[in-house]
């Protein structure tokens, strides 16, 4: 990487490893874009339009507010205006670099974590989108769960551990990101697993059913049908690990309105979700919950024992399940639903096999993650 550019992955690493005290992230996008989606801990000086015109007057007026003794990572949409701002700052004595490809690059970052709390699971986190996927492995074999469209990340993770990928699974038909599962399975000539209720018009799908297992080395990945977020949502048990997909998050649950947003349909789906959560919360307290998304949780890997999750007060919707209060659960979901994930209808059509991804497929999933119910 050029000495005038920051690799987005390096920015993510420094933030994740608590090295961000020596890194000041300056976001020069317009305020609305920044408020919608940003790098945690960044500072916004909304001068994007000015920088397009090579106007540095507002930036010059903020120089006294910027640190002279700290590296500055300047970010914009695609790395063009941030490069201009970083050059201007260097000319004024600042150690400033542009984040390569801007927030577009940030959205493609993937970070790997071996989950020490359980055996045989690698968690792959996308800090820019809140998406989480997994490599469940035993012996020399692995199954990939919920991969992004950047399939090389999973091939590399397997190669680094001398693992052979023997299957690829989606916990459901995703609405927030384009799945790479079919492509990865096709490239490797291994089965692609998905519950039939979420298969849409897809071909070459090995349909999952409740209670079935997927062999991984000498172990099994057990399928639990947990509908609600989607009709075909599943969770996977792998030893004491629960890959909970978009059914159960650490601070919320999966929203039930992305198939049909009419109130009656949402209430019915929320009721099914309540039943699914009752099933999951009946598992052993030592079960390690590994969700398919996160919001602003900073722990890595993203993992919490079910007993601890039930005892905490940070997941309001789960507390209703603990209290067996389905009515309050459904009402809270109906009242608290926020904006849907960006481009979710188009993404769903691609993941159902009804549309082919176009040249803008990477841009479709950029933005905040809105898959949680509240």
C-alpha cells in the first residue's frame, strides 16, 4: 500500500486491537451519509462537496482541531476526496493518509477470530457491515456458514488451517448481503445447504430439515429449524456452539418483516420467532451463542454463553421470552421496527436465484446493518 494510503484492513485491525488511540479517523463525507453509516470513533468534518471542487477553506478552518502527533486516516466514499484532503493535511504538517477506496473498501474488510470458548469454530467478522460468518471444522474438514460474496476470504481461512471445505450453508436467505455460498460451493463442487422454505427459485440446493446433520470430520453440524426472521431460518449446533444465524443476536433478535411487511404477517412471523427463541433458550446455559450479525458490540470474537445472555438485561426481546410473554414480545417488535436494510428487495431476489447479480453487486450491501428487530 502506498505511504499516502491506509489499507482499510489495517484501520480495522488497529481499531480491533485497541491501537486506535494512535489513529484519528477523519470522515469528510456529508453529514447525512456519516450519520447513517460510519467507522466507530471517527470524527466528521462534512466537506465532501467542497473537496470535489478543490475547496479546502473549511478544512483549513478545522486544522486547530486535528492532532499533530497522531496518524490521521481520512475517509470518504471511494477514496478520491479523502486523498485530496490527506494531501492538503500533509502539506500543513499532519501525518495524514487516505483510506484506500473509502467506505467502499471499509465494507469489504473481513477479520478472522478463532473462538476459544468452543472447539472448532472460526468467526469471520465484517466490521463495516455487521455481518458475521463461520468456518466450522474438525480434523481436516470444514463447512462454511453464511459466507459473504468475497469467497476468497473463506478459501484463504481454510488454506491457512490446512482445511478442506466439504460444504457451504446459509442459515437463511439473506436480505442485507449477497450470499457467496452458491458460488463457493460451485467452485469447490461441494453441497450448498439451505432450508427449502428459503430456497426460492434456486437449483442445486441440498435442502435442510430440522434434526438433520451435516458431517464435518468426525463431528456433526446439527440443524435446528428456527423460523421467524424468515420461514426457512435455521440455527446450527456444533458441539457446545450455537451458530444462531439471524434468529438470536447478542442484543436483539432477527426482524420478522422482510418477507412481508403487512402488520398481520409481521405478527404471525414474530410469533413463530418467539417459539424459535423459546427452543434456543431451552439449551444448556454453557451453549456458546455465535450470532450472524452484530451492531456496536466490541467484544471479539462475538460470543456469549447462553446463560450469561439470558441473565443480562441488554437484550430486551429475549427477556420477554424468558418471561414467557409472547404478547409483549410481538408488540415490541411491531412498534420498534426501523428502516429496512438498504436494497434488501434486490438482494433477496439475487439470493433466491430470481435475479443475476450485476456490476453494482458490491455496492448493493454497503451501509448500516438493519437486520435486528430493535
